[in-house]
C-alpha cells in the first residue's frame, strides 16, 4: 500500500512539473500591442486607429492579420462594381501586411525578451 502511495505521489509530481514548463514568451510593445514569441502571434490591447482592423485582445497569426487587413481595406468598395484589376490595385499585398508587423516587432529580441517602452 505504501508503494502505491509513493508511486502515485511521484507520478503526480512529475506531471505537475512537466505541465508548468511550456509557458509562452509574450512581449508587450508600448503598452498597446503584444507579440507572442512562442507562437509568432500578435494582438492589440485596445482598439486603436493605427490598426483598426485588429480586434481587441484577439491573437492574430501572420495569415489572419493579412486577411483582416485586406478585408478592412476593401470594405468601402464592397458594393461598388469594380474590375479585378482595379481591386488588385487597392488590395494590400502580403508584403505590405508583413511590413506593418515588421514595424511593430522590429525591436523585439525573443532570445532576450523585454517589454518595449516609449
């Protein structure tokens, strides 16, 4: 009976120690944004004018960020008859979206994570 209790205690401790090891590394940027170094995701902490297409406290991957950026840019034109070539001229490219993200995260060093302040 003592062996079963000891074995149970050892298993419980090993599971609890293992489950605590995988926390994400999150860096706050100017108190307005956050970047998760572990999952490569971004979010805004409050609604803002610079990135109005990002919902508050929702994590975005690069792909989701680009899709939200495109949807926001095309919203004013959704009921207008336009050719594909005209839409292509006003649709943000993936490079443009990634440039926005690059500006947000350019000072982040995930090897030595520190919040970026003004």
